[in-house]
C-alpha cells in the first residue's frame, strides 16, 4: 500500500488582514503555502505584496484573523519561541540591507544572528572560525562570486550585492525565504539569472520560496504558482498556465481613484 504524506504548511492565513488606522493594506485573507512551494506574488504598487510578506516574517502583526508559521500560531507566540521561528525564515529585502563597510564574508555571517544572538555574532565578526569562512566560501562558490569573499561590499555591483544578500539568507539554513522585489535594481539579464538561481536552490534544498515581483514575465516563466494582489485582496491564486492575458491585464489596470491613492503597502 502506498502511503502519501501531505507536506506541512510553512505559512497559513485564516481571515488575516492588516489595517493602518482607517486604511486596509490587506483585506482578511485565507491561504496556505506548503513546505517547498515556490510562489510569486504579483500586483501593482500598493496592492499589499509587502504587507503580506511582512505578516509572514512577523515584522508586523495582523489586525484580524490568525497566522500560522511553521506550525506556530504567531498571535500565541512570543519571546524566545518567536525568535526561534524568525531564525528559520530568511528575508531578502529590496535594498539588500548590507553593511557597505563590511567585507563580503562579514555580511554573510550576519545571517546567523537569529541563532547566535548579537554577542555571538559580534565575536564571529571579529574572530571568525576557519570552518565558517570555508562554509561562506562554499556558498559564494555556488553563487559564482567566491573570489569576492574578502572584498569590501561597497566595491560590488548591484547584481553582486544581491548575490551576497542571497548568500546571507542561505547561510541562515532557512526553511523558507521571503524575497521582496529582489531584482528591482538589476538589469533584465541579471534579474532573470538571479530568479532562476533562487528557484534552483529552493528546489534542491526544499526551501519554501515566496517572492514579490513587478516583472510579470519573470513570475510566469519561473514560478508554478502565482498569487495576484490588487487593492489588498487576492485577485487570483493559480498556476500561470491557467491564467489568460485578460486576467493579468485586469490586475494591472488601475481605476482613476486607485491612481490618485497609489502608494506601496
């Protein structure tokens, strides 16, 4: 008898939403993302993409509903337990969030701060164990920039900095990666390469990948599941092959009122 095991949820929302005073950034939403899934969140500015990612990594709290991350209900989790959950979720922000004066290896080693704490991380920044330098070199080799190990981060190109940010996420040994517009500052060729690389690594390591993207063609080409957001609501949640062009056009066609109120959330 064949026994199939359903993959556990990495993230799940049950009627979870987020308001900023009288403004609804994300309407009450219900969805689940399984371990190892690769998902692109698409939609215009102000549609709620960043808000959704921020709810997943618990940098903001839901105004309503329930959020579960790695089997833990966030509303019932705090202190060390919340810190432990966060250490398993790597984030790649749009602006890299790298320390320009650091060497590349120093920026990557900060990926362990959730596990090692501030003091442990500070010690490793000053007196790095050889084993950790070798591990970082191995990650950089996988990303194709191993020669930049001791390079000052400020000397790198935008594409190289984005790979360092990815390296920092991988050093964390995450169960999930949340990437917020990670290729917005690089040219189309490098953007394609980085998205492809992230997908490849996520598949090989069974890492849940959730990425917000403005580039719809990249999302359609590389992700088996697309979530379209508009005005803080899910417009679609589907395999890209099941979506027609009119659905995508509807997502990005703003009304006059929406244009006047446009702003990223």
